[in-house]
């Protein structure tokens, strides 16, 4: 699948391998930065590789009429892409119409054609565009005031602006038939709206995603993967590892310093300190998929591998560090998802008689017990740390929603009831929070959780209450199929996806 990229220890070597100037380390994912138009005060860009944040200082009289003045950090791009950030101004500022935003330009000329998603100093959030060189700028105002999450997607000659205040889903505006040419300049900008002053904005969670091609063959072809860590309190995320291949479903080990994920039928331990993976010996289980889960004490690993009849997935238990696996299921498909806190039982999703249901089985092997019987798909079972409940997702209401039940299958109760298809509830080790994956109902069927879609990670209190968005990303299958909380309940690990066309140096020591 291509050479994996290890960061940051080999950053200098990678610069040579990929023929990328060393200066790229100072501009993050962007090629360069500079002023657009005859600004009075030069702007600047600072990139912090530790936090992966960009601070842009910019001047300029305006981004309007037939010409623009601003400071712009850009990357040349061809084809479709998705540019996203969370950002805010630094300081109170002088002008209510100072601007930060995402921009796609046909050139670096001051009067170039462009499309941009703009947040003004007074909170006005809009889609602005110039159809022809030197023409007056036009605008579509959104219904969101003071957005701090902005996404601009290019699909051919269509541009989609999606905006939100952090924690809520996107609201989108679409602009059709804008001809900017195949190769464009895409990036971040700041304009002070006052020639005599400069303004500063800080951009976090910046992602430039190249999506999967329309003709990609699902489950046979894959695009690249990014392993991300998010701080729950701030929702700030950093990329700690990238690979052109498909890695999926990170589990966080109890040492807090390493993760487990699957890739191409194998399982790997990933050391966060050295940012390097190493294979886990799983013996006869050689077709491991993304349903793998650690016991609460962190000593044992339940895995799912295609060694059943006709290649069906069946469950095994193996030491976390590797060894000879013990087969748990006699029949498949079976997908292992959760351990009981005492380590005596496993819960899994099993297909029996053309129905997918939740089952419990002794961790040492034995007779399985069916816990759900409702028609339709039940999936993703996971015990709470106190053992009182098993959470799962079920399509029985018509939408895929989060449910819970007693450990014996009793009192099955719906937990979420909204306009998203919600999958894979994971309970924090301290028992206070639940994080889960949400698909857009316009993009997927209720019983499907495919790769390479616009998805949200959402968080809700374990005691109940509204869910809020904590991550806006391109992913889906493999993003967070299995428990991925850090042992201190402060962070989560997840996978986002992009067609890796350029190397990134996300962290330096």
C-alpha cells in the first residue's frame, strides 16, 4: 500500500524522499504564504508543529468589489478536495468587518476569481465569490452568526460551504458552476479591513482532505489514513501518524502511551512516544478486521478474524502483547466488541439465520446467549465500566440509534433519537461520557456504515442529555469502531481519511 510515514524523527529524511522543501515544516500542510494585493503592512504566518496550529497576521483594506487585500497561506490543488478549520480572532480588533476564512483562488492576483468562506469580526458568516477576474464580489449570507468551524468543499465546479458554531452540526450553502480552473490555490486568509492595522487569527484542526474517487471499489480499494488524538475538554486534535494505506479502529492501551489498530489483516501496537508501529503476533488469526477490544485490565485482547467457514469472521482471545489465540466462536460471522469488567464474558455482534443480533459468550469459550431479538441490525455492544449496562446501536426504530440494556438483555431502552444514523457507543473509563459516530442520513442507509463519508464524532453525558459534535471529519468505517478512550478519560483516538498526496510533519521534538 506504499511507504508509511513516521513522524517526527524522520522529518528531514522525508523531505529528501518526497522532494519537499525543508521550509514546508514552517508552513505545515501549505506550500507557501504571502500577501494578496498592495497591502500597507506585510502579513505573516507562524506554524506550531507541536499543536499543529497556524497563526496568520494580515492587513488589507477589504476582500470585496473587484480586488482583494489579505494575507494568504495556500497550497496548489487539483481536482476535488475538502478544506476545514476551527478558528478565531486573537484580540478585540478594530473593525467589525475584519475577516478570517478559507479561500480557493484561480491565481494569486488581487482581482482573481475566487470562492471563500468568511467569518467577519461582527460574526457575519458568508460564502463570497468572484465569477470572473476583476468582477465585483458576490455573497450568500448563512444563517449562522459567529461560526468558528468552517469547511469549504470543491466537487468539480461546485463549491459547498459548511459552517457551525463548535458543538452543533453544519449548515451548508452550495454554489454551482464556478469556473476557477483545474489547478487552484486553496488555503487560509486574514484581512484586517483597515489598511492601517493588522489583525490576527489562530487556525486549529486544519485539514486538507482529498476524498475517495467516485469509482473507488468499496472494501477492495482504500485511500490514506490519519491517526488523530483529540483532547475532549478543548476538542483540539492533532495528527500523530499518517499512512497511504488503511489503518482502522484504534484501541488505547491502559499504559496511556500506546494504541492498537488493524491494517491489512494484521494488528499493530503503536508507540505514541516513538510514533512507530510494531506487529502483534496473533498466530492462526491472520485476517483480523476492525472489531478488536481490550479487556478492562488491559491484559487480553478479543479479536475478530476471517478464519471461519467460507472466510466468516470469528472471535479469538489473545494476550495484548501477542501469542497463541484461543478461538471463542464455533460459527460466524461474529464480531467481538466488548468485555465485561470482570473479564468473564465477551459481547459480540453475530449473524445467525440472516439476522444480526447481540450475543454474550464466556471469554474462555462456551455457549453463546442471544441478547437481542428485534428485527434488523443490532451492533457495537459495549459494557459500561460498572457492568450495569451494555450499550449498542440498533436500527429497530427505522434510524440507526444508540440503545442500552441490562447485561442479561433486559430493559432495552433507546438512548438517542435524532436525525443522524448513530453507531458504536463508547463509554469513558470514568463512566461519565459516551462518544459515538454519526452518519448523515442523506448519505448512507440506516444499516450501513461505509468508508469515506462526512461524519461527526459526538459526545453525550452517560446520565443522559443532548449530544454535541466534538469532531467534524471525513471518515466512517474504521474511524472509531472500537473503544478508543485514553485511560484517564481525557482523550480519544480516531482515524480520519484522505488520499495522501503530500507528506505532513505534524509534530517535532
